[in-house]
């Protein structure tokens, strides 16, 4: 079976009371030992950036799964409320009493709850985070010390001083004070036919060569007002809550961490790379030499996944 025809399982669930999309390559019904079958002992779980739409990571996950010879399941979990649920499914359960289920702290609890409900305690994990997903992973490892994490790969990690970064200085006022201005235009755009929405996405991304079709399809979620609003709300909290780098958490888990910084990343500039490299000279902390953008899923999913496959085969699971 060619890589292009590897089946992906997509499901919507309620997790922590919020609509959540999960993508799965490999075993998906469950990871428990059933009917004498040998189940995998290792799960690769992708934690997205913001917007936390798992469709952006489809090509990335597929390349990982095939590059590792289809031996290990590769799953991704969306952020709560960032993906448009199917017709008949509300964004939250009516019985939900969790309060702020879409904020940054709740998104961390959301991932831990997903693991608790869907992954056996004895399952070894490789966690792959992108952007704010890296911050979430560090918090997960900090809060639950008995997580069986073999390695956490932190891609373009926004783990400190987000509002002070070049991009953060632009986005902080937009996300914290002006995000409501976008709701009415988004509401009006939501009534457009799907083909026109797709054309609009392509126009917006026209400056990017070889845009991944999976990313174009994933971006359509943002035409739904509540998905976009939830993503912007989470972003506003990132600007005010992601402050100083958590050196204690990094020190505690340094042997399990791989950091990969962008050379031209306005969310986590090279200065941040140089400072963390100086603070943890023994850490596995890399600076991109391949020109990948922060939003690598738009055009470099296969290349980044192939790089990770090389790391894993060489160092961990060969």
C-alpha cells in the first residue's frame, strides 16, 4: 500500500466536556491487549499549535507513520473547541460544568484527561509538540510525573515570553483587545459555499509554494465562528500566561527533550534559542538549518517528519 493510500481514522469525541477531533494512523479501536493480539507498546501523540486543528498535521502524521515502518500508532488530538464538530454535535456537552474549557490551562487538563481515558497506563509515549503544544507538553510532564514519556520533541517551541517576541508584539493587542472585531466578518463568511471558502484560503496562502492540500482543508474550520473564537481566546491567554521559561521543568526532564528552533521564527526568535542553549549546554537543542517556517505544516510536513524519523531510528527505537 502506497503512502498516499494509508487510511486515517478520524473521530469526534467529548473530552473534558468539549468537542475534540482525534486523528489516528495505525491501531485506533483501542490500545489494550485484546483476544490474544499483540498490541503496540509505544504511541506517538501529536499536540498541535494554535489553531489546534489536527487536519493541519495529517500529512506530517502519515509520513511519520510510514517512515517508522507502520510499527507504531501515530495519533493527534485537537485543542478543545478548535475543530468544527459534525452536524448534531454541540461544541460542549450540556452537562459540562467545567467552566472555562477553552482556556490555556484547561487545554493542558484536556490532554491529560484524554490520555487517562484512552491510553493504558503502561503505554510508552513519544510526545511531539508544535508551538504552544510544546508548552502544553512541558506542563503535562510537570503535572503528572509518572507519564511514561520516552521522548518529547518540541518543534518551534513557544515556551517563554510570547508577548515579547516580534510576532507577539503584533498579535497581543489583536488577540487581547480587538479579537471581537473579527467575529461579525467571520460570521458572514461562514455562509459562503465551501468552494468559495476554499478559494479564499488559497488566496490567503498564495505566497506559499506547494501548500499542503490537507492544510487547505483544515483551514476551513476557521470559517466557523466559535472555532475561530476559541482559538483566538486561547491565543489571548498565551500572550499573558506564557512568560518566563520553566527552567525547573526543563532541568527535570532534559534527557527526554529535543528542542528544535527556527532560524527565522518571529514567535521564538534565535535569541531564545541562544539563551536556552547557554542555560542547558548538555541539552539536545537544535537550530533549524533547512529554512522551515514556524507553521511548517503548510508546506514542509514531509520534510520535518522525515527528519524526526531519522532522529527516532538513530537514537530511540531502532
